[in-house]
C-alpha cells in the first residue's frame, strides 16, 4: 500500500450546522442533501446541490422537552421520515422537500421507528412507493406516501420478532430477477442478530454489492450476489457469499478491545468511528490504512464525534458532532487495490484493478515466478510472455535455456508473438524464426525417441506437425522466406518445405516436388490455382504429360488461358516416346479440342495434329481432317491452316496415297492428283478429273489420262475388253471422242470393234455442223438488221419551234449568225449558228454546249474536248484557204479527218443531254460557289458597324 498518498480526506463542511436549534442527535444524507435532527425537536435540511437550507420544528403542539430520535432521507433527497421522542411518547413525521410543513403519520403513533428501507428503484420525487420501517419493538411495517395526497396511502404490518424481541437497528432492501419473477431481499439488523427476508415481487433496482454489520464480536461482512441462487432444503434462498468476520482485536493497538460506535461502508473500505477518530480499514486485506482526524470545537469535545452516515447517490461520507458536519471524501480508494489482491495472491482481482501496464507486469511477474518455482514451466512461460517492462526478453529466454526447457521456451516465444504489435516487424521475424527452429528440433527429437511415430497417426509427432504447420500458416507473412526454407531443408523436412513454399506461393518448388514424387494429379491441382502463372504450365508440361498423359490433357482442356503453341514441344516429345504409341490419342484429343472447340488457327497445331493422324494405321481420321474446312465459318476465311507442302511430304513419306491425292487436288495440281489416284483407284482418279470445271482443256487432258489408263488396263486380244474401254467414253459426258482415245489402242485392233463409236462420233460432228450453219444464218440476219437501223438513223430529224431557246444562254436556237458568234470548228448552214437537239427536247447552241460541258466535266475530259475543238478549227482554216485558191494536195483526207474529229467531239459533248444525263447527277457534288466566284461572294459578307451613332431605328407598325 502506498502510504504517501491518502485514500480519504476530511473537510469541515458546516461548523454550526444546528443553527442554535439544539445539539445534533442524528443525521441522514442522500443526493447532496443532508438532514439533521436536533435535541430540541428540529429538523434542519441543507441542500448543497442548490445551496439552500431551512429548518422545521416538529415539537410544535407537544409538551415537555422533545428530541429527534432518528431521521431518514431517501437516496434522491426528496422524502424524509423523522421520529420524535418526548414526554408524550414517540411520533413519526413525513416531510417532502417541497413542503413547508411536515405531516404526522398517525398510524405509527407510539411506535419508535429505528430504521427505514427505501425501494430505490421504484421511488420517485412525488411518491415513496413501498418502503419498510423497523421499530424499537422488533416489528416491520410496509408503508407508502404520495406527495400529492399529503398523507400515507397505507401502513401494513409485515413481521414481528417474538422469540427474541429486539430493536431493528438498520434495514436494507434489494431485488433480484429469478426464474419465478422479481424477488425482494431484505436484510434486518438487531443488536445481536442479522436477519434476511425474501419474497416474490415485481420490482427491479440497482443492487448493493457488499454488506457489513457491527456485530458483538466483530464486523460481519460479505458480498451480495443476486445473480446466483442458492437453494436450501427448506426452499429458502440466500444471496450472501464470501462471508467473513473482522475481529475487533485487529483494530486495537493495545490490549483493550474497543467496538466502533459507528460504521460506513465504501467500495473497498470500512470507515469505523472509534472515539474521535475514523479508522479506515481495507475490507479485503483487513488492514488499517489511514486514521482520519477531525477539527472538533471545545464545546463539542465532551461528546466528540457522534456518528457517521453515507450518501450513496453522491458517493460521499459524513461525520457529525453536536454542532458541526464533516465531509469525508474518497480520493481514489481503488488505486492500490491491485497490490492488496496481489499480496493475497488473488491474481484475477489484482489484474482487474490494475491501472497501467507496469502494474499488470508486476502481477504477471509474481504469477510467473510462482509457476517457475513450482516447476510449472509451460504455465510460467505464458505469464512471462505477457510482461513488457519489468523483465527483459533476454532474461526470460536465458531462464528456460539454463534449465534446458525448450518446450517452455517455445511456448514463451509463441505467446510473446501474440503480444507484439504489427510495427515490431524485426522482433516478430526474429522470434518467429527462433520458434521455427524449436519446432523442427522438437520434431526430430520425437522421431529419435519413437521409431513408430510416423506410422502412428495419433502420436505426439503428428500433433506437433499439425501445430507447426498451423504456426507457419499464421506467420507466413513475417517469416523470412529464404531463412525459413534453409532451416526446413537443413532439418530434412521436405513435406514442411513444400507446405511453406505453397504458403509463400512459391509454386515452382511445390510442383517440382510433386513431380519428383510421381504425384501428377497434385501438381496439376496446384497449377489450376488462379494465382499460379501460366509460365509454370509450359515449364512443367513435358514432365507432366510423360508422368500422366490423361490427367495432364484434362487439366490443359480445363485451362482457359493456355497458348497451345507453347505446349507443342511437350506433345512432340511425348509422342516420340515408344511407350506413348498406345496413348498418343491423348495428345490427339487435346489437339482436336484446340482445333474444333477453341477454333485455334495456329499452323503449328494443325501441322502437329496432321502428323499424328498420318502415323495412325487407319487413314480415315487423316482424310476427314484434310477435308475439313476450318476457316469457312467467316467471310473470306481459308479452308485450312496447316502447311500443304509439309502435309504432302509427310503423307508421301508415310505412304498415305489417298491423302496425297487430296492435297494435290487442293493445291490445284490436278495432273499429279489424277496420276497418283490412277495407281490405287480409277474411280478416285475420275472423281478428281471431274473436279476441274473452269478449264475445259485441262479437264479434257485429265480425262485423257484416265482414258489412257483404262485402255491399258483393258487391252488384250479379246474384243470384249476393247468394248469395255470404248464404253468408258460414255462416262465423260461427251468430253472425249473416239478419235481422242484411238491412239491408245494397239495397232492390231480391228475397225469393226470401233464401228459403233465412230458412227456415233460422226453423228455428233454432223449435229455440230448443222448448229454452226444455223448460228451463221442468225449472224447474217443480225448484220442486215443493223445496217437497216443505221440507214434509218441517217434519216432521223427533229422539229424545232421558232421560239425554242438554248438551254444555256436562253437565246433562241434559230439565231442568225450575224447575231451570235460561230462555234469554233463548225461551219454554218446558211445564216443559222450550229446547234444540238436532244430527244428529251432540250436544245443548245454548239458553242454553249461545249462551254457548259467543259465547265462541268473533270479536267482531263475538258482538255480533250478543247483539243478536239482546236483541231477542228485548224482544219477549218486550211479548208477555207483552199477554197480561196490555195493549192491542196489531200482535200479528201482533210475532209475525212474533220468528220472523224467532229464525230469524236459529238461523242464527247453530245452523247447525252447535259440536263438529263449523268453530267447533271455529277453536278450535285460541285460547290454552289465556284472558285472564280469567291471574290464576288465575299462582297456579300456582313461586317460589324464601327459607328453606331448614325444608325436609325425605324419602328414598323404591327
């Protein structure tokens, strides 16, 4: 106990609290309210909460000297009961904090009330609810008073002591919830006995925890546990536990034993009034810790301190003499209780009362040292691990090392890890590594001690293994990876090494171990984890497929992110092994899955699958693969993704003739395909020859190859064989004639054998000649019709109205040459300018049409038109010079050239109406404003006015 600091202090609260109303005879307190009773029949109320005070005379109307016997205040400080004694007997009064005058409780007249038990839960400011009163004659009464009624509601007799009539000196009422309902518990104290009463009710309140009674031999005290129910044979229940008796002899220094005259009970201490001192006794240790002195005046010294009382609501204690009131304050009575409990070795209570880590460390240290002394090293290690300050980590570890207790040391390290914060990374790693080594040492010692430990699944060895793995799982983030793996490897713990590697996601080590053990399925399960890199799939693929082809291929097909091309090496290696010949279908199964399900287009995959098909005895799968059109499901997709040249070489090597025929045909090498097909099956050759449809000469050549082979196959002296060869001609659908295959027959064949075929061929030729004659007649008639049409066109004309306007210049078409410029390259027909008339009805001057077409046509066409016009102009000038007397050597040629140029110009500008033909449609793409009109259009742009002063606003009528 810290003797340097006081637990309780004494202060003078009111020097002359009785206000000359007599000497103080009794006092009660509740909720910062003190009520005093005096020897002259006055009660004095001090309300320190609001700072008010008033007094009431209860002796009014009574003769003789009157004195207040007892005064009682409820825990809320609102209700007060006082008993007056005098010549006229005892009388009990009730007063309320708001009442100016008290009310006499007439039904209690003549009864001397010694004690009152308040119902602390149900009581309110306006009603006392049920309260119990104890009298000097050993009777118990129940009563209730309402402030608004100004009188008691009822008074009911409850109990009376008959065998040993004694006064009830104190009452306390508590409640508890039990299965059968609310149970009341009342403790009643007489000068010689302690009574308890129980009964079923419905009230619930804050309950007392401890009780104490000044009995004749000592202080009888204990705890009240209303949560526990102690049943007795007679059905009664008692809530008292941990009962003890503090002998008065422990409170005296000398031989004389003095009984305290008054007592108050705090949470941990007894306040005992002995003489004019208050001795503070620790309730747990039963030791006197303080003696409180009071500043008593000379006129009060004769009687000294009269009594003690407590204010349970405010947590204060009071002492009083005949004039003054002293306040006893609790400073911090629980501060040293941890030490008290520790001295008594009540460790749980000591820890509960510790205020700081240093205090808790001292409690743990005592527990650890006690367990260490009793050789309970594992228990001691657990306590040592909880200590942070009073003993060092190194000191504790040396303790266990010195006595060779690795189990305790490991326990200490593991418990220490639980107490460290996440910020102590270095220390956590160090301790975890040390614990790892201790685990490994323990495992090896168990193996040395018991040879059957591995086989016995219930042995301590397996239990430690499981514990060690759980430890590694918990500490995987703090254990240094390299150090831990070296430790596991040095102790030969391969299984644990793999387990730790799995925890640290070092999957390469794990997979390698499983492969070494031949456990392909476990290795594949690791590879299927989402956190495992696909690179490991490729790295271990060759070993896994050699170990278990079926499981490996199943795992590959279950994976979604694998690139089959990177597995080709593994599949080729596996397929080349002798033992794999009967299992190559697993690789084929995966390749087929890639090709048909995943729609893989990698040539390497297709080539590998083709090579495996080629090595099979049955070539049906190979042929199906070659005939499959893989890329035709999409637009412009290829028919295959394998290399046809490689496929051809492979099939030739493996002597897969039908496959070679198909590949030749696919590569458009039809002659090679037919030649190879004729070696095995003429029907196949004919089918290949019939595939060529767009090249008639090649198709005939292929059929001749087939025919030659058929003739050679059917050659011989028998005429029947020749007939069979000739019958082959019918299968060519007229493509081959008898004259085509005659060179293939032997020289000794008779003409009679070919008579029918020759006649048939001649008949076909005759039909063809007749058909050609008919086509020639049709062509002649067509030529005549064309000539007639041309002749009719020369006579075509159009009627022009005299008011018809040019579509471009809007002038009249029939304008005299003097009024309109002559088109260059044209000669006038009389006085009219040359013009064009179209069937649609539009008419144009020749020069207007040229100008319009060149402006709308693209640059090259416009230049061509202008060039033609220029040439016509030059020829026209030469012609005019000839007509003026100049010599011309080639007048006819010049005229012909001019007509040709004029015809080309007509075709360029007048092939269609510019307003109704394609030229008009193309004009949609031309801009509205032409480049040469840009400057003119810019003049129409709106510009902001710089001077607004001269603007005028014109109002328009609406």
